[in-house]
């Protein structure tokens, strides 16, 4: 009777087998995975910066599953030289590994370190390839890493500067301009304030903030918050200093700012 009952159970329910590791959930097909291109300036090492120095290129790997389904699986990735183009390790550090999804659909990031230099050279691509999918299908398996020269090989060199002297009343913004034409990729530069004189400051000191000049733009603004009212109703002065640009070099890195009372 026991064997007969087992047979009936098999006929009613079907044989039960374990799903292989990395397989899509029951009733769902494999999710698709794609990788996006990434283009940035390679950057120039700062004066006195210990070498080697790097710019991080972050590539986004996204996954898409059918409605009501959760992606489950993994995929390998590996950098490749482009011909003609960038070579490893002279232009970038090789990277390889494996990405996994276990039911969440958030994107993953792959970081590749590109070597900063001050050499005038053509723009150089390298490749990042996805392969060996398990439980996934490849929708876009190849990304281009575009290394843009910022030293003047293909146009004017990138130079980041302040606009010059500034007088502020209620709001204080200092212009940051990009020499060399509109940005072909985002450029960031850090800034800080340096006190002038010994009086009580009429602004909120800045230790390290960032201006981002987006692709296609030629400048941005560094913002310093002013305090409500001006202590002593006297002029207050400080220096705004740029440092650590992500591309090119610094031109006029310092601007003296005067805060006028009232206004």
C-alpha cells in the first residue's frame, strides 16, 4: 500500500526536482542584464601628489526581470584593451570579477582605475565585457570606457579657475570657469574658505565642498553661506580657494571675497 500511495502522489503532483543554483524563480524566465558605457577625463596628477594616481571610472550594470519576477543569477566581467586605444596597465588597471543577484533588482557598479597623467595624447577607449551568465541573459554585454585627454592633445588643455574678485551682500556665489571649451564629461573641483583678518567672520567657513561642471557647460558656482546680519556691521573678507580638480590643472585658484554689511 505504501508504494501505491507514493505512485498516486507522483501522478497527482509530478516528480519534484530541486531548481539549479542561479535559476530563475518558478514561472519566470531569466532576467536580462546590460552594462552602460562610461566616459570621463583621465585627470592630471596634482603637483607633489605621490604616484601613481588614478581616476575611478564607475560602470553601471542593470538587470531587468518580467513583472512580478525577481532576478536571480550571476555574470562575470573583465576589462579588455582596445585596438587602437588604451592598454593595461599603462593606461588603466585590469579588473575582473563576478556580479550576483539573489532576488533584488538593484543595479551593480564596476570600478576601473584609470591612470592619471600629464601627457598630451589622443582620447583612448578600453572595453569592459560581461560573460558566462548563469540564470540571466545578456542584453548588452559590452561597454566602452572612454578616456578623454585633458592635456590639450585634442583641443585646448582643461584649466579650472575662479572668476576673480567678488563682493557679496545677502548671497555669496563665486564663479568657477573652465578653460578649454565646454566640458566633454563632468568636471569636479573642490573649494574651501581661508580667513582674512582677525575679526569675527560673517560667513560659514567651508573646509571642503565641491563644484560640478556638467558635460556641455563651461562653468559653475561655489556657494558660501552668509550669516544672518553682519557682526559689528563691518566688512568681512575671506579667500575662496580651489583645489583637487578632477581634470586638467588649476589656473587662478584663489579669489578674495568681501562681504558688505547690510544689503
